[in-house]
C-alpha cells in the first residue's frame, strides 16, 4: 500500500472510531432486521459468477453479526432467502441451500454462537427446504435453544404475506376448536401466531443496494419500525455504513401511529 493509501486507511479508522464512540453513547435498537440485497449485482459488476456474490455476502454476514455483538444488539433478523427466491434457477437455489448448510456447520464448529450464547432460529417455510438443510436447522436450534444473551433469526423460505396467512389459519383452527372466540382476536393474539411472536418487533430495518422497498419482509412486525436504506451492495456494506444507520436511528424521534 502506498503512502496515500495508508493515509486514507488511517483516516477511515479514525472516523470509524469516532462514529463508534458516538453511537455507543446513544440509545441502541434492541432488534435490528436486515434485507441483505445486492449480492448478485455486486459479483456481476466484478465480472464474477453471481453465485460468488452470495458467498461474499455470507462473509459479510459474519462481520455484521460481530458488529451487532460489539454494540450489544440483542436480536438480529436477516432476510436470507424468500419464498419467491425458489423461482430462481435450480443451479442458484441449490447453491444457496448448500451455502446455508455450510454456514450452519461453520457456526457450530467455530463456537462463536456458544461463546456469545446466541439462540439461532430459522423462520419461514422449512417444509420447502431440502432434507439435509432441515436436519442442520434442527441441530443448530437444538444446540442453542437455552441461550439467552442474543437471538439470531435467519429468514429462509420466508414470505411476510405467507406468515400472516399462516397466523390466520392457525387462529381459525383455534376458533373452530372453541379455544378462542372471534371477539377475543386482537393484535396480541395475531402477534403470538407469527414466527417472531415471542420477541419485540424490529426497531430498525435496513436494506442495502439502494432499493427502497420492503420485498415482503416482516410486514406485520414493521408497522412502527424505522427504515434505513443504504446505497451500497451487501458485500461492500462497511462498519461505517452500519454505524451511520444506527446513528440515523438514534437521531430520529420515533412515533407510533402519529
């Protein structure tokens, strides 16, 4: 690295440290949800196979989780694979399923989830997942079920509308069985039937890649979430980008329906 590169690197580190100090003195979101968008476009811009973008995105997720632990953010939900993503080419879908298996194996092997006591949960249509991946999901959920310091929700085979429909079906069955009357159905009843029914709704939802839409993610839960859109692809999302998102959240005056 030449002298100009070293100077730029030093200035970046100074700025990052300053941002980190400011953020640590503010109110931290308890639950951050992330739409990790832009993996394929990032790879194609570099002239690489789009699948390579997903592997680079996986490495970024490891970094991101470390940043969240450093800031003591208790709950993280990441949008890894939507129900609509099953419509992609069989080659890409199979590669992603394999990537999820490898990621679970890595976490189980390297021990970070055990050291930090991270409860890992997969939310979504797990009945749509390959058998090998379903077994891996069961293994990591079983291994971490008693951890209570952090929660990591991996949304795989997830769709927000499908989640709400599932809740409606479950509640309908309870009505037919006489366990609840229609008059008793309120927001709390619906919330308990969602995948995330036992945790707080997201305080902050951030999306990368410059797209400003929610893409069927946590539709019920995001009613009062703060939204932040970063104009970078997920693999190039930096710690400074993340700290700016948290700082933006801290500077907002949250309003609940007003």
